[in-house]
């Protein structure tokens, strides 16, 4: 009679489940023993029944030694995996660092080349190193200088106009301030100071001067001798 294939799932019947456990447990322990003897392997088997009863087998004298060895192996494996991951990360970081350094080096080389070209162009604009320049290059340099001079003249004219406007504004401000000062001080001074073109001689002084002054039409005579009594 051919034995049918057993479906691997939990047996629902409690009695059948206990019977199956009792039948298969010795076979499992026997297989572990045979594996340790035939292959000279260190084998340890731990079984807990549904009710919590312990069944165990160890090819070593003590199962605890096998468990300690298992723990050391798992720790070593975890450490090894961590080291592998760290090495991978270090390698990735190193590769990124190398790429970054190469990019920076390339940028530095390009910048040095640009600086060198700018220095050559500046020397040509200042009239140096023109012996190797062709006619077209000379013409281009001349046009560039003309454009530069035109820009400089425009800026210079703009600065002059700005200064002129500032001076004119300052002049207007000074005139307004002068007019305000004259308006403030005019009432406290005589009219002669306000009108400097008029005569400053007092009328009485003019009359006295006219009386005491001899006539310019009279004859002037010279008398020598003692005065008459």
C-alpha cells in the first residue's frame, strides 16, 4: 500500500497532534545522532512540546557548549557582515572623494587657463606682446580700445554734469540764504547802509561847512607887515 503525501500544516485534532509528536520526535533525535556520527559534526537539537516539556540532544558532552559556540558564531557573523557593510561604505565614500577631487582639479586647471588667457589679453590691450598678433587681431584690439575710451568719456562727461548740477544747486541755496539774511538785518540798519549809493553827510554839517568855507570866486591877496589895530 502506497503511503500518501502528508500535507504540511497544523493538525487540528489535539490527540492526533500529540500522537504525531510522540512518533516523530524519536525519529528526529535519531537523525541528529546519525548526522553527528556519520559526518563528524557537532549537532545539538532542542525540542519543546506543546505542554512545555523539554527534549534535547547534543553530540557534545554538554549542550551549553554548543549553544555558546553558536552564539560566538552568530556574533562573528554579525560582526563580519557589519565589517563588510562598513568596507562597502568606506569604498563608496572613497570613490566619491576621489571623484570630487578630480572634479576640483579639473576646475582648477580650467580656471588657471582662463586666467592665463585674460593676462595675455590684458598685456595686448596695454600694448605689449603685439609681435605675434595678426592684422585682424590688431584691428580688433583697436576697436575694443575705442569702445573703452568712448565709455570712459561718457562716464567722465556724466560725472562733470553731475558736479555742475550740484554746484548750481549749492549756488541757488546760498543765494536764497543770503536773501533771507538781508531781509532779517535790513530793519535794524539806517537807510544809508541799505542804500550805499546815497550821500552819508548830515545836512547840518553841510550848512556849517558852507558858511565856514570862503567863496571860491573872491580874490586872494598877500599882506606883509604888522596887523592893523
